[in-house]
C-alpha cells in the first residue's frame, strides 16, 4: 500500500513538472466552464393571468428551462442559444404558483423565479347554444386600436370582454357588421367576443390577441466609464443596438444585449470597435420582440482618439 501511495505521488509530481494539466470536473469537457457562482436565473417578462398561454422568458446558452406548478412540470425545453424565448403553457387557475428554473448541461442551477397567476375572472357562466353563430371579427386589433368591426345576427347581443371585464355590449337590430368603440388595450391582452340571444346561453367564444405596434420609448444614454463604456436606460425586455457614427468608416447596427433590468451597460470594444477617433459619436436604439424600433439616442462627440491594444486595454 505504501508503495502504491509513493507511485501516485511521483506520478502527480511528474505531471506537474511536465506541465500536463490534470482533468477536473471543470475541464472534463475540453473547455473552461463558468465558475460555480455564476447564476443562471431566468428573467420572466410576461405578467401571468388566468388567460395567459404564452410567456416571454430570457434564458441562457446551453440551459434547460423548467416551468412547474403545484402538480408538476408543465413545460421543459433545452435551449442552445441565449435570448428571449416565447414559451407556450396551458392556462392556469387563479393564485397558482408557477416556478421557473434554468439548469446547465453540467448541472449548475440558477435561482428560482416564482410568479403567482392573477385572476382575470370568469368570462361568462352561460352554456353554449348551437343555434347561435359565433361573431366574425375583422382585421387585427393592436395596442393603438380604439374600435373594432364585428359581424353578428339580428336580435343578438354582442359582448367584448377582457377577462370578466366587459369592454363593450352592443345589440344587433339587423344582421351585419358594426364598428364598435373600445378602450385601448395592452399588447398581449386577450379579448373575447361572443353573442347571446333570446334563449339562455351564448355562442362559441372568438378570441383575439392584441398586437404590439407601439415602439419603445427613446432610451436615455451616457458614457459610463471615460468614453469606452455606454450605459442605457430604457424598457425592460427590449434589445439594445449600437451604431458607430464615424466619417472614416461605414457602420451598421450591432446587437449588444437585452435590457434585463432598466439599466444596461456595455463596452464599445465588445461591439467589435477596435478604435475611435476624436469627433466620433454613437447612436443607441431599442427594439422590442415585435420588431418595433425606438427613436435613436445619440452620445456626444468623443474628445480624443481611443484604441485598444491586443490585451483589450
């Protein structure tokens, strides 16, 4: 046994002296893995209600997302790339607690995000009557819409609701279409349309999701450290793009990251910019999931030439 121990010690010393690296759990896959303190906690952007069936979540590269309720896992998927993902889930009961977690392929687990499902109320207690045709809703409804065109039959009463909240109630004295005014609704809201008649009951529901056509607000920006880092303040969940304004070279918009909080700071070097000349400036804009672009915010002009050496300084 003593000889075995001596052999092992000699072997370890030889490996160290010859510069051969020892394989550990952190290098077993041929690359350096992030330190254990790095947290992979998902960011949930969507407000979850009893009408919610899709959720916007920010996940990290090479992680598995799990969504659980009291009964167990209701969604699970592995993501190879980092970014905002849209997750489809069954509609949940009011006050249900949903738990979101990310786990890397090498076992590191981030923090748990818990969301409580808000009660949007019951749309209608009436039973479906087959003789009532479902209403026909024309066109898309956006977060700027203040009216909607709906076709129904003579003698029917049309209801437009956001959950249990009635946005519009209209009687049809003849078969055809009416353009009805409604208050503006938030993007992602689900509006439900149905009709009732002389008999007790209702038609089948028609559901429309309010589309996002409103651009994010113009961000506030400033140089965070000298003139090499930029801090952006703006709408959470939007993507940050930067453009180098230079008279000496053409530049396109470059994606820098997502606003996981109200403030985001990035380095110009990470934008692939190797040098900056005095008089140059930078433009920043935000883009939401629907592709709506904010107005561009522009920095002041850089005061002196800046260049990074190979070490990044």
